[in-house]
């Protein structure tokens, strides 16, 4: 199926992107759906990238219809129903620089950098290292400071100091980070901080870069 879809994209004059971290340049992302149009594995890395980067996440019928008409058709009718509101929140977040724009984020060294670093970059976050985290904690500069960690990992020195001082550093479990990206909303210090203004977007470019979700491979 992946080879067939790739051939369709080529015939339509588009570019196929099969590597997850290439999704940041995609204009459309094609995902494999179940019979009820739900996604079997919504936390595949490619889809999390897509939610941060593109308004057009569609089922394969969009590509099949485009191929049948030999033109890129309107993707709106082919959007995944469960993702419509999430995509709208993502559009709004990107209009403000990204879901985590303005946050200084420290990623615990015990987590998988190959997964989390590219995802954080896609959210617009500013990543910091352990020495910068320690400096900020000691100076009490913890506003919009976010530490991604896991209960199974030993806290780094700066985080241990922050806990002792009760300085208000925002700690987030790495699984909750994925949940925030999956929903394009951030749960911060006791409440959901979600988008209040929804804006629409039209894809104005005639150059299409289409990502085929890795479940097809």
C-alpha cells in the first residue's frame, strides 16, 4: 500500500516524505485509519510531529480521490474526525510560535533524545542543558521553566534543589508531554491551558510535500 500511495504522489507532482522527522516540512500527512476512521496508534512519532506542523492530516481516501481526478483535491472532507479540534488548536498554537513557545525546557538525560528533542523543537520550545537549569533555579528564575522527567529517573542536582526550595519549577512526566502534544493543549500547574482563539488556514502553496504515516510501511 505504501508503494502504491508513493506512486500516486509522484504522479500528482508531489514529494513523498517517509521519515518521521521530515514531517516538519510536510503540507499533508496521510495516516492509516480503522474502519471507523480512528487511528490505531495515535502516538507514533510521525503523527505527533504532524500535529505540531501541518493542518492537513487526512486518510488515504484523500490521496486516492486526488489520483482519480489527477489533481490535489480539498483535504477538508478527508480529515480524521477525532483530530479536527486538535488540528484547530495546533493551528492556533503555531500562529503564536508553537505549543511550547516561550517555555525553557530541560529534558532529563535519561529519556530518549532521538524522540523527545525533535518533538520539542517542533513545539517551539527553547531547550536548555543541566548547567543552565541549575543557574535558573539558583537565581529563582523559574517562570515558564519546564522539566521533562520520569518517576523512574533520579532527579538532576538542579531539580533536587528546586524541590527542596519549593521554588515552583514545573515538572512534567514525559508521558504527559506526549499527551499534551497529542491534544495540542498544555496542562499547567493544575489547569488546562488551551487555545481560546481558533483561526483558519488555507494552504496557498502549489508545491506539496506529503508524508505517509509509518503504519503503512
